[in-house]
C-alpha cells in the first residue's frame, strides 16, 4: 500500500480547499455491506477494469443559498459545486496518471438531463455509495450520505485509480437521527420511513418534481438536505433550530430574505 502517495493526495486536497476526502478499496464493492446491493455492472472495475482504489472528494453545499430553494440562487450554487467537483477530480486523475498510476475521473452526474432520468433514473456510477465505502459518512432516511461536518449538504466526486492506496475505515456510527423531517415534508412524497436501503426513494416521483422545477429554471429541489438537522455547518450559521423553515414566526427576517430571492430569476 502506498501510504506516501495517500498523504500527497490529502495534501493536494488541503491546498485546493477540498474539505472531505476518503479512499476505498475496489474490493469493498464485491463484499456488499447491506442488501439489496447494486448490480456488478456498477462496480468500479466494471467501469475501469484496472482500478485498485477509489478516491472520493466532497464539497459542501452552503446553507444560505440552499435555504432559498427552490430558487435560481440554489441552482447556481449546485451548478458551481458540480463544476468544481469535475475539475478537481479530473485534475487529480491526470496528476496520478502522470506519476505512473493510470487513473480516470467520474463526472459528477453521468446523465444527459432530467428528461433522461424520467425514463431511466439511474447513473452509471454511484458517488453516494463510493462516499459511504470511503468512510465519509453513511446513509440517512433521505437516501443521501450524511457527514458529521455538513450532514447531507455535500456533493461528491470520484477518481478510479490503479494506485494501491490504504483505504479509510467505513463509518460504523449512525448519523441519521430519524427525525423524519425529510420524509414528512418532501414535496413529491418520494421518501419512505424505512432505513436505507429498505426505504428506497421513489425516483420517478423525485425526478418528475425536479423536471417541473427545471422548466421553471429553479431546480434542483434540495428540501431533504435543507431540513436535515445533522451537521456542524448548522452551528456555523446559527441554524440549529430547523423548525425555522416551516414557521415564519421563528425568524421573519430570514423568511423575507428567502422570499425576495425566490421572486427573481425563475418562473
């Protein structure tokens, strides 16, 4: 295992202000941690047969823009984070390849548009499962990866590499507190009350709602990650009380700000 190269990767992430990075051995996909699990065609080696490790990075979704969702403000944040993820993972893959470890980045989404998802709501690689196997967090009721730092307000990108890197431990502590705010408030009623993977998301319902927001230029939805109380970022912004999103009386000033943003940039 190449411990020195792993430290170089972590150092580069620090220099690029990438707060979350984890590494998984590709064999972890072949030993499913729970059932039902994904088909083999979605494993890293089914995409890049030479892969030995998967490097996963995470960038935060900032609370202030997210709190205005659905809005053009959150849409722009979402687009910006996705672009940064693709750039960072591309550069990391090329850096490793230049050091004699052929690597390939995986684009953040891996599908054409929301209309494609309505017909086939699956991408060719799951960054969420990669993040879980790389020890960055675990699944919540909302089917998203929750992290200690940002709850589910993180976007992930992955690099498949031939480098034999020491893997990080998978988190065993459960971060989701099962408050059910995401389930009860989901605008498309797409979430179930069962734990993942039993409580599968109704992907078609979620995609249908996203398609409607897309036509109004204010997608994605973001509700299930906005209302989640997990994450240190809530303390940083003074947002520990998540009831503020449903109760205007708790903070009228914030609601006026969110209303202002929502009045512009979409339809």
